[in-house]
C-alpha cells in the first residue's frame, strides 16, 4: 500500500467537547462501543443493499454482505470490517468530523443543561462512532466507497482534537475500523470476551457476523418468529440493540395482521420520555422492513406524529422494496399500514389501562403528553385517545387518576357538562375561588396541571355527548343553592354592584352577584371569549402579540362574605377607603386567576391600607 502525505483536520467544536467527555468518562460499560460499531456496519450494509437496487456500477460488487470482527491480543487491537457502502474522502470528513448522530446531539444537549453526571449519560445515549474512543488509544478507519471512481482512504485519530486523512491503496469496499486499545481496555482484544458481547446483540443483525473467521450469529428476524417461542430477555436485548437503549422497555407489543396488509410488528415504549426531560423532539423510531430487508430506518409516515415515542420494527411483505412516497399507489399502502398499526396500538393501550391500571398510569405519567397531543390534533383517533386520557379531580385523592368515562358514571342526572380547571398544581386549584361553587353543589371538577391542557380540552370539546367546559368560564351557569343566612339583601347587593362598577370603571366588564362563591369574597371570570387566562399567560411567556391587550374581567361578589358586607357598610361613609378595598379585592381576584401582570401598584395600595392598622 502506498500513500500520500496525511492531511490534518480539526474536529468540529461539538465533537471535541464530546470526545473530551467520552475519553475522560469513567463509564463502566465501555463494551457498548462494539454494539455501536456493529450497528454502523449493519447500516452500511443495508445502504449498500439499497444502492444495489438502483445503481449498476458498484465497486467490488462480488463481495458478500457480511461483518468481520477480528481480535489480536498480542497487538491489543480489535477490528470491525464491513463490506458496506464505505465513505469517500468528503464523507469521512462530514460523517466522522462533524456531528450527525441524533444520539450524540441529544447527549450534548443534556450536558448543556448543566448535568454533571456525564458518565452515566453516555450510556443512555449511545454516542455512536465516538464511543470507540472510550477504549481506544487510536482509531483507524480504512475505507473505500461503493463508487468505483473514488480512491481508498485511511482516517486516523487519537481523539485529541484533530484527525488525519491520507489516501490508501488496495482497500476493499466498505469500512475497516481498527482500534488500538488503551492498556486498561485490552480485554477487548480477547476473543472470548468479544464473543460474549457479540452473541448478545448479533442475533438481531440481519447480516452474518464472523469473529476471527467463525460465524457468530444465525440471521433471524425476531419479529417474524412466533411470540411464545421468544424469551423476555431476547425481546429486551433486541430493544436495546435496535433503539440504542440502555434500560429495559416499559411496554411491548408484538403482533401480526393479514388484512388489509400482511404485517408483522414489534413495538416498544421506552422507559423514559426524553422529550419531557427537555431534549429535542423525537424522530420516528419504528423502522420499516419488507421481508426482513430494511426499507427505511426512520420512516415518517407509517405512524402518526404523536406516536413518535415508539421504537421497534414493522415488516410488511406487501410493500415494494423501492417504495416511493411520490406515487399515489405507494402512499395509499403506507396510509393503510399507518391505520392498522395505530389502531392496534390504541387497542393495546386500552387493554393495558383495563388489565394493568397501575402500570398504565405510570405509562401515562411519562407519555400522557403524546396522547393529549393526539387527542387534540389527530381527528381520526380523537375518540379513542380521549378515552385514554387521565386526570386528577376534586373527587380523587392527590396522585390518583380518573378517566372521562369514570367521571361520567359519577355525574348526577341534572349535570349536563364535564367541568375542568387548569392550574399549576392541585393545591393552587383547591385554594382558588373557582372550585367552591362546584363543591357546594357536589359537582366533580377535573384538574389539569399542564399548560397545553386547556388547548387539548378546547379541541376535544366533548365526551360521550357531554360538553367539556372550563369551570372558570363566564358561560357556566350553576343551579341555585338555598339562600344563605345573613347575606346582604338583594337590594343592598344591587347597590353595591352599581357602586363597584362605577368605582372600578374600565378594569371590569361586568360586576354581579355570584352564584358560585361560598368561602371567598370575590372572583374574576374571563370576559374575553377568545383568550383565557392561561392562554394569556402562555402568550406572555412566549412574548406574543395580543398578550398586552388591556384586561377586562367579570367580577363576581359573594353577598354573604364578611368583607363584602363590611364594604357595603363603608362605601357610603368612607368612599375613599372603600375604593381602596374594592380595588384590592379586584387585584386579589386577578391573582387567583393568574391574571395580575404587575404587582407594584397593588403593593403600594396595600401598604396604604395597612397604615390604618
Ligand atoms: P449514526 O450511526 O447514528 O448516524 P454514528 O456516530 O454511529 O452515528 O456514525 C456517524 C456516521 O458515520 C454515520 O451516519 C455514517 O454516515 C458514517 N459511518 C459510520 N460507520 C460507518 C461504516 N462502517 N460504513 C460507512 N459509513 C459509516
Ligand atoms: Mg451509529
């Protein structure tokens, strides 16, 4: 082999950061580098198989599609070679010198969030190719692209900031990755050790893997085997391999269907929802196969958006290998596939909710967000998804969930609507003024704690023919309760209402006697039909236009509350003082509704009121 002078390149800044952590981490499960490199070899072979479908001229076309692993315990090296698509000079620079792998990106983002547990994070993300540097003094990649006109190259790096590329003659097609092991990692040059690791993952690789010339795996597609022959551990190992996961899956669904398409599917729900942790939006994680041949690793259209948290595979023998989203016929096949899988998965969740309610609730806590997204946006599956939603309510204990169906069974015959309140947590909803009128009338109210809930409830709109209604909305009419003792008379209350309207002026749209207050003196209801308090807060947080429109609310007063009765007595005698109290009551109501934008005026006023102690 002759070669030219090596050319030196700097790694992209992000890669340097990544390498620095990978190399200095004390992460104990260093062996995952084998899984990552075998997975890359398998990807490269799959890509070659695809290229062969469309390209006539392929370099080294007679080579078998296989992966060869060799160990040398004298030289302390391990080599992983595939006859896949390989890389050209430019591809070496782009693929190994800049950040591509979504796992690596997510890993860096998690670190950016200030986490110090670097070592444990590596295992959760699987940093792809760079994991080799956990065990390597130096990594050498010999590669020849499938393109016949390109020369071969050697890429080489010790992981410290830069790498070199030189041309290298006599290379076979594909990539050969030679790892010169660090002294304390020399075990990976031992055949028995590597054999043990390969045996765990290799069953799921759809190409032959040889270790020092001996075949390790029988190529088999787990998802095509019959369910009762597969052990739990096999499923788990498959999941870890396929999803680059570290932990066991939370849920698993293995099924087949014959009509309208022949399908074998193996789906997993991971333990954690990484989007919830603030990591980037998940990419599709269910790969599409046709008779064991990978068609697309991250197909966008075989599942609805809200199922992007699923991992696994779908295999359908009714799909053409060169499926194209451009043609009507293929698109309609993909739509059918999407329908069947989604329907089946929703049925599976229904069964889980029924047969294993506790585990379903655990799942819901982690992934409920996606179900809400679907209920709000996926019209086709809305009804099924709405049934799967869970809430705390005024009748459940803290931390216990109820479904809409259960809510409906508890409704009295005169109750026509399903009520909910949005607030940051249970305590704040219970302490606010909105719930008491419902409690007094034995009406159950669902509690929603997430900012999106209001949007979701607005879109879901109804369940079982019953309207879903925000309990703090001005439209809600509650049945009369018996008149309480010692309240202001209708006439006096009427006078106070007129006075309040005059006094509060522009700040209120309407003032009226309340039919829903029991223990609080006042409450504010949203007078703007188009912007609820929560929406307003969200828009404020996002700095959106419209958040600053002057606020006007309906103020309701409780005619039997001591403060209101005192106010009635004072407003004639000491109008100035009464005005301060009225304004303060309005601000108190706004605080409860989460609508007070600026507290400075309020604090000044409150201090003035306190002077008269
Ligand atoms: P990922 O596999 O998720 O894309 P990696 O860090 O594992 O991320 O690999 C980065 C890129 O390097 C791959 O996307 C691929 O383009 C290229 N690559 C890695 N290994 C090989 C290989 N054996 N043959 C061809 N290309 C490879
Ligand atoms: Mg990879």
